C-alpha cells in the first residue's frame, strides 16, 4: 500500500471511478480531474488499484486549503487509509479546513483522531443535517 500525490492518469481515473461507485454519479469527475491537475489529489494505491483518495483544493473555501472530498472504498475502511491521506496534506500546510454533515459520525471521528478541531456549523445546506466545519493547525 502506498499513500502519495496522484501522479499518473490511471490513478486519477481510479479515483474518479471510486467516486462514481460511491455516489452513483459522474457529476464530480471534472472537479476531481481539476484538483488532480493542481496537485491536490492524493491516493492510497495497492496492487488492486486506488482504494481511497483525498482532494485538497486551495480555491474551494475562501481561499483556504480545504479537503473537499475524502473517499475510502467500503472494503478498505478501518485500515488507516483516511488518516494517512489526511496526514499527507496536513503535514505540508500550516492550516487545513474541511467539513462534513453532522450525521457523518465516521468522518467526525476520523477528524477528531487526526487532530482537527470543531469550529462550528452551518444549517440549511442539507435539510435537517447541518454542515460542521473543522480546522487543523
């Protein structure tokens, strides 16, 4: 298993394919491609291909470094891939932001474990499920 910045077309395509399976849509493919072109796509790769990916976007959140997507294949969860992908980004920056829905208990636990601190929430983006914001650094 290797955690690294996506460096090949196959890795980018693998991240897009993993996202499409998770959300049953191709809606985010061009976004993931643009993040990859800017150097913000990291991947967890094994001989089986891309098992997880993380998008760090410097334009997404008020000009602050923001982790906009963190996707781990269901069969590869609870193996430390999410933590490793987060660590790759936070180790290189003085601050990193991210958010998740209040209902996403797994992501909230991962962020706490990785040292992110809760900063507040915004109601109204997803009906009945406020968006919670977290900062590292």
